[in-house]
C-alpha cells in the first residue's frame, strides 16, 4: 500500500495547510466525487478534464457549507495540481475512492467538520463574552495553541484590528473633506463629469464663471474597509481607509525582509503595519532606509492592540464604545466563519456518515 500512503500524505498536508474553509481540500473531494459518479467522463490523469470546472464545483459546495465562495487569487490555487496534488497522486486517490465507495471524500469532509468544530469552540468565547470579561489576548492565543486553527489566525487578527479601528473611527465621528483650489475652477468644469463620478464633487448648481467664488468641497464620514481577499503569499493590502493610510496586517514577527515585501507590495505612501511582534532594531532600521520613511506611517504591535482593547472595554469611555466594539467583532467573526453546528445535509445525503473503511478511519485520528 505504499502508493496510497504517499498520496494520502499529500492530501493530509493539503488539509493541514488549509485555512478554516478548506477550499483546496474540498476542491479535491469534489473532483473525486464526480470521478466516482462518472468514472468514464473524468480521466484524473487528464488535467484538462477538471482543472477549470473544479473551481465551480468547489465554490458550489463551499457556498452550501460556509455561505461563501473562494475569493483567493489565482496564484493561490495555481500550484494545486502542479505540486500539491498532481494528477498522478490524484489518480491513486481516485482509484482508492471508487474502491471504497467514497471513503476518501468522506475523509476530507470529516476533517472539514472537525476543524469547524474546533473553530466554533474557540469563537464561542468571543461571541458569549461581554465588555467586563472579554480578553483579546485570550482570543488570539486560542488560535495559536490549537493546531487545527493556526492557519486561521491571520483572519482573526485582521478582524480584531478592523473591529477596533472601525469602532474608534465611528465613535470619534471622524470626517474627511475633499476640496479643490478655487483657482482651478475652469479645469474642474472641463472635467465636470469626472469630478462628479470619481471625486464626488458636483458642479451642477454653479455656472462656469462662478466657480472661483465658491469653495467646492465634499465632506463624508471616515471609514475603514476590509479588502477580504486571501493571499497565500501573505502580502498585499488587508485594509484601507478613505482618508489615506493602507493597512497591512501580519500575525508573524516583523523583520526587514518581510517589511520590505510589504512596502514593495502596496502602492500607498502611507502604510500602517500591524504585527504580532515588532523588534525595535528592525523598526529603526526599516524607517531609516532611504525612500521608506515617508511610506510607513506607523507600526502597531499586538501590545498596542491589547492596550487599546482594554481602554475601549474597561476604560473611561467603555460605556460609549465597549458594546459597539464587541458587536462589531462578533459580526465580523460570524460573517467570516459561519457556524456549523452539525453535519450538513448534503454530506449526509452522500452517505459519508455511513462509510466505515478500516484504512481511512484508522488514519483519521
């Protein structure tokens, strides 16, 4: 049984490295399911039979299981069949899956259900806490100590940052104002449609000759937005604000190589880096690099986050913003990780809960 053992090891690595939604393992399971149902239609050794279609199969199943489709970049998925699960290994799993009447599919989905159960237990702490007893460090630590949840820590970290930033911006009633130099009135009128559609500056109530006598401006509420795109390389933009700064969140320790990748990967002249641990010498070295000083606005560490959560939940203004912060946090968590209280009907309908294969069951633990 060496061939199937090697193929299963590749599948196990795919599951272990997956985030909570298990997009890539589910894609493999859905290919195996269709191969089992129509073995004469799908040739697992011919990648063209399933490479493109399997993206839709994965998304259809994920929409049912977690209420969303994969929004990962193409780069995140491109190595699935080239290195992680090449057709030769997939064919071995496919033959085993047919022989066992779906045991490989059942194995993948049992891993999915287990990981979702671990996730529900960790997140229940947040969803049932109040501003008097919630400890953000405890939430973070629950994801770093549970082996099945470590790959989801980046999303939890992002949600923790977003909830805090968004709540404070809202509580402060922060406003931003966009205006033009009055002497540029003729240019504004020349591009009046652009000004209205792109810059939200409406010149409709003014005559061409009047612009120099008016201060054309647009005032709006300041906001923070999550980009919501998973990037396997862990680079790029995580959040942005409508008043300037781009926000990159790292749950790993910051070093010069990592920081350089962040700066080069984000097209903004004001970058806020949020990281789990930032050592002073790396920060000083980073800020002193020619051309970097003006691009990095600040570096926020986990200690800053813990201190700010403590102030927001139990400080002088806890009555004003404490509940709002927790509500925002819980809402984002629920949206990111929809609950899975029991085995979904679609999995029961395929009979996975009735499959008792000695080889796969023995290796599940």
